[in-house]
C-alpha cells in the first residue's frame, strides 16, 4: 500500500504490516469525509478499506447536518424512502471509493475496497438481492465497491449470481466453520461461472467477515449459566477458536485442486475479515480482538477511535491462528462438554444479526422520511 511518510509509526502497525494484516474503517459515514479524517487515515496508511453501515449513517444523520443538503435535493414525491437512502449511501460510497482508489490501483486491487449494504428486507429473495445490488453498484460506478450480502436466507444464492456477473461481494454474519465453508464454495462456483462466460477470474472479488464479537458474547452468556467445571475458563475463547478453525479451512481451500485450477486462470483468494458487526466496540475491546486474531493476509475492521489508539500501541505477539487448529478443536470439545455447540448457535446468531441490520435500516428510513 502506498502511503505518505510518517513522522512516527507504532510498533503495532509495523508488526501488523509484517504479518500481512490489513485494517479497515468500520464506522464510515459522511462526517468522515467532511472533517477530512478518511483522507488522513488513508494517507497515513492506517486503513485500506471501509465499511458503510446503516447504523453509523443513522447516528450521524440524527445528530448532525451532514446529510441535510443532499436530503433537501432529493425528490420526496418521486421516490420511496428506501430509494432516497440508496441515493445517500451511494454518494457516500462513491466518495470513499475515490479516496481509496490510489490504494486500490497501487495494490492491484488487493486493498482499497468499500463495502456497502442493501435493504435487509430482501434477504429471502435472491433475485431481488441481485437486482438491487447490481443497480446500487451501477449507481456508485466505481471498480472498488463490494456489495454486502448476509450469509443467511437466500444470501449465498445471491452472492453466487453476483460474483458470476463480476459484482464484488462481501459475505457477512458468518459465525461458524460450516457457514464459512459454504461461502468459500459459493466463491469458487461464482468464479467458475464467470470463467465459463468468458470473463477474467481476476475481475471477481469477494471477502467473508466473521463476527467474533457477537459470537463471544452469546457463548459467554451461556457459559455464565452453565454449571460445567470448565465454564469459567472457557469464557472469551469461542471467537478465537472459531477464527483458528476458519483460518485452517481457508488454508485448506487454497491447497485444493479446484483452487489451483482457478488461480491458474487469475483468481484471487477470498479474504477473511474479522469484525463485530453493528455493535460499536470500545478501542480497548477492538484492539484486544486484533491482538488475539492475527494471521497472514487477513483483515480487521475497527472503529476510528480504535485505529487511532492502535497508532499509539507498542505491539502484539505475532501470528495467533496458523497451526493452532488443534488447540481450537480442544476448546470446541470443551464447550461441547459444557453443552455448547458453536455450529448449532450459528442460525440464532445469524437471525439476531439480521434483526440488528433491519432495526438500523428502519431507523435510517424513518430519519429520511422525517426529512
């Protein structure tokens, strides 16, 4: 990633760079453009990607005038509240894509992406998700845009169709190895379909985010109510253990014959991003997550306050995932003895994530309707 010279760079940032870990801004909104903070974060090499979430946009819209001028220009009678929301977030994404385009170009598309979501009411209709995603991507009109698609409902079917049409996809709300494996298969099939249609595999991009924050919170709540002797010792371990097993599956996917055939045609790996979706973390919590989950070619999404705190941190302890699948399986076995099977919790966690997204989107719709 190309950056301007820094007067001081923390040991933590140098270490993450050496480990091949990329950083994303997880609470992007128009205020980050107005105050110049996104430009600064990109120029300083702190971020190589951003996520635009409806919850962050709603917070800024309700507390500032950042969106007022554009809202006043949008036609009330000629479009629905949802269409006006799309217009707002598309403009945000377009500006962020422009800010990150030098990074995108300099890294050959490895970094410099912007993740943007669609209306969560579409989750049960793959065709509607595809249609809305393609229209939104066209409205943004930038090559470094990813459309955020949940793994639940008809999300994977929609993701496969979008990838086949060379629309970048960010698969979200993954909480288990089983679901991650399905996302990998979806990516492979999307690549194969694109190639069969005569398109270059290098033009197809995807990443998958694992929500370790909500996974840990759910498992820890169950452990608090458990009488198992090991319950207290297992608190806070589910997220890291799952990340280790997911990373092992990632490594296995890059060693299979199917991937070797795809990479020979120019395909790029589907990146892994660690996050805590729709729940702003304190800098301390976010940086604790970073320190516990470090591995080559992965990404962390952090709020701005955590990124700035990271810039002042001395360092971490290096790669925490590679070769640790054995210890992760032991944690999962111990959780199973305590009556907790993480894969079995995935459905409920996905449903809770979908509900949080719907609530944030509904708040944003209400704010737009109120003008």
